[in-house]
């Protein structure tokens, strides 16, 4: 009887561990494959190191946009709830850094193209989407940095953060899909689909908009 009970407890103990390992393995594959495919791209041949760095900063930024909603939504097993906000903020900082490196590296290699994109004069549609996502990232970082000083109510912060997240994700995904760069077509489409699914999943689960509308209606 005791042996059977020990076996049952052992299986119960192992099952969550196996589930955690499987989930993290799938996430690692989803993040690593697009980077690996891009690393083997023939378009990188004879390119300057700064250009390659800028390209991979953009790819890593896109990958982080998949990890970001999973973190704050509590979908990642093994991550304590008390650490989610801290890690969410850290990933947000890494997204900001990847954007700055991406844009800065491209500016060093081709200033006219980047200036045309920033001033919305570029004839390439993907540039407009990229610039839109960039400004949304910068705005989010600004609001997060001065949230306490400006005493933003939690309701306004959640609504603004969710709105900017949608702009960031939509702009980044459109930018990635429209540009013919170092990322492989299938891996790029798969990663973009995961980013969209994760983002809208966490927004729906956290019921950001229903809370905003309910509070506004109650205040009338």
C-alpha cells in the first residue's frame, strides 16, 4: 500500500516537471529557430558587422515580443508570480535596447535611408510600420519610466499600455512580414503568428478593455 502511494506521489511530482521542461523547450525552439535561420542567410555575405548586428537586434526584438506577454500573463511555468513584473520590465528594457541598436546600426550603414524612414519619406511600406512600432516602444518606455512621478492611475496605465502593445506588435509584425531580409519566410511567419497569438491572448485574459469600459460606465 505504501509502495503504491509513493509511486502515485512520484508520478504527480514528475508530471509538472516534465510539463515545465516541455513548455520551455518549445519556447526555446520558437525563439532560436528564426535566429539560426537568419544566421545562415546568404544575404549576410560581405555585409559589415554593424549591419549584421542591426539585423539580429531586430530579430531578437521580435523574439522578445513573443516572450513578453507570456511572462506578464503568467503562462511560463516555474516563474514565481512575485518576479513576473520585474522580468516583464527587464524584457521591456531589452526590447527598447534592441530597437535602438537596430535603428542605430542601420543609420550608421545608411543614414539617408533611415532619415527617410523616420520622416515618413521612404517609398518602402515596411519602413512606415517599423517607425510606428519604434515610436510606440519609446512612448511605452517613457510612460513606464515616469509612471510614478506623473502619478498615472492604474486604469489609465493599463489602457495605455495595452493600446501601445497592440501598436508595437502590429507594427513590428507588419514590418517583419513586408521586408525581405535575412529571416527565413516560414520561420518568420511562424514567429509573427506566435507573437500575435500571445499578445492578444494576454490582453483578452486580463480583460483590460472590459475593466476600462466598466469603470467608465460606473463613473457616469
